[in-house]
C-alpha cells in the first residue's frame, strides 16, 4: 500500500513505533489514538501523515551530510524525484557490508549489523524508528518485494 495509490479508498491499519527525537504533529497523535481504539486510516490520511514526517526528516541537515559522505563524488542517476531520506535508505540498502537486504526489514537489518559490529549509521535507525519507518516503502529495501 503506497501513498501514490490514493485513488482507492481502501482501509488499512497502521502500527506506530515510538519515536526518538521526532516530535509528532497533532494529526499523528489523533490518528494514533484512534488506531489504539481499533479505528482505521484511509490512504489519503496515510499520504498526508507520510508527507508531513518526510518534510520534517528531509529538512534535517544530518541526513544530507551523511548522504554526501556515503555518495562522495559519485554521480547519481534518475534520483531527481527522490527525497534525501529515500536516497539515504537506498545507500544503506546498497552497502553490502551490513549483510543481505532481501527478505528482511531495514530495521532488522540495521539491528543485525549493529550486533555484528558493523556500525550502521544512527541516522538510518532514527528514520526507521520515526513514523515514516512504519510505511512499507520505507520499512523494506527497494530491492526486495514487500511481504
């Protein structure tokens, strides 16, 4: 389920993780409270929530700085439409030193790499623990199929 498929008005349940260092807007808190009582959120609300949190994350200079360190002087192709968060998570996916990324969530992969002493970027963990990390397109690698 993606924000782009908002033409369908199907209902879905979201599960939110606690956020560390990310202040949630009032809409998020209202939606979260509704979900705890068994309510559902339509795709338009999901898309709005996702764009709010992406705007906040993309304005954080730490992510742009880390992206520049990871990419270096390499040229990126066909990434004009991607946000800083998208690019950063793709770089995490493409770094084989953190282990394979197919069939495992990015958060599980990050934790596994941490246990193995690979020192994955803390910024990636911050993104995955934010409300953005609850959406499938951010929860799983772009190389794998969403379960």
